C-alpha cells in the first residue's frame, strides 16, 4: 500500500470508519463517510458560505493545547488528512522564548484601494471595518488579517496591538507587515507577520470583511478556527480536531522528550530515534515516573 493511501482511523466520537486522506479532502464532507462534525455551510441569499461546525472548546482544553509543539501539531493534522495548516512566511515577529499563543480566529480581510473609494472609506474613524474588528475582539480571540500578502504598508502598529490586548485578545496574525515593530514587541502580545514597514495603510488598501473565511500564508482560516503559535511558527487547527490533538500530541511530545534524553546519553540514532524495543520498555517505565 502506498504511503499516501494510508488509511486513517477517525478519532472523534461517532467517527469510527477508516478513510484515506484523498477521500477525506476532496469535495464536501459526507456524513456517511464517518466525518461527523466537519466543515458546514449555510445559505446566504444565493451563495453558500463556509463555516466551522459548532464545537464547544473549554478554556482548560485550549490551555492544554499549549503543551503541544508546533511540529507535532502539524504532523498530527497531516496524519488526520489536513495537509495545509502551516502558513508559509508568516513568522513570529513578537513572540518571546517560551511564549505560546492559543486562541480562536476573528478574521479581517483587506483588498487594494480604488481611488474613487478613498474618501468614502477613510472619511470617518468609526466606520472603518478594521477598527470595528478590533473593537469586537473578545477574550481568547486572535485577530487574523488577510491583506493578500501586501508588503507595502504596515497594517497594525503598537496602538492597535495594545487595544487587542486590552480587550482580551491572545494574539495577532497578519498575512502582511506591521509598523512600530519594536514598540509591538514591548507590548508582549504574540504577533505573527511577514516583516515590518514604516508606512501606514491609508490609500493603499481598504478593509472590507469581518469574520469571513480568509487565507494567511496560503492556509485557509475560518472564523472560530483555533490557532497555535510559538517561536517555531504557526498552525491552524480546525476546532473539531483540538481534543484529539491535545490527547495524542502531548503523548508524542513526551516520547520525544525521552528520546532527546537518550540521545544526550550517547545512544545512536538507530536505537533511539525511533526507539528500539528495549528503549520502548524503558520509556513506559520512565513515563510512569513522570506521573
């Protein structure tokens, strides 16, 4: 059997069929394929709008997600059929060593400005969607901004960053650049972006959508998606996958902690990574000692 055809055992309650990644990722999910809660849609006029399933995630569960490393989260999601969850080029610009960002996406979308719309868009302060998006941040939200990868202006500075933090936001993710990067780093709120620029966005782009599907670094982000980020980067987690990721990701990272110890003791790769039968038994005993 080819590796890409490896069958995956569904892990959420009520999902006990085995399907291939190819079957899982093509087309709209089908209930009879055992997918249970997956991406849904609702009718808005004549258009179909994609949204996440209604999944309750406790604060404790999201806090536990912080114990899962970015490489483990990415690999685990790939094993579950989600091949595109790690945004490319959207890097940790204001993330301290050991700091972990977790929260649910509140999205904001920009498009290029058109000359006849400049006055209408920037005539009033209150009516600008990007300011409305910031003022709608709720505790535990991450502001996710899709600028189409624009590098010609900073979309967030330290003032907006401070406001997101004051409203209880847990981070900002921008497919674009920021301004006042040094001042942003002093705020202490995790920020992921493509770099820095001295200019502001006026007359270059306009904000047009709040809490709708966007993309960041080539990865789709839906409102309510869970984002996990640290100095290793960023991963977008569908909410229905969080519980499984917490359960299995922590175990995987614990195994790797044990393996690092053995490599540090001088064990060769062919014995320690992956562990041979002797080290597997030793790992189980070590794990019990860890409590």
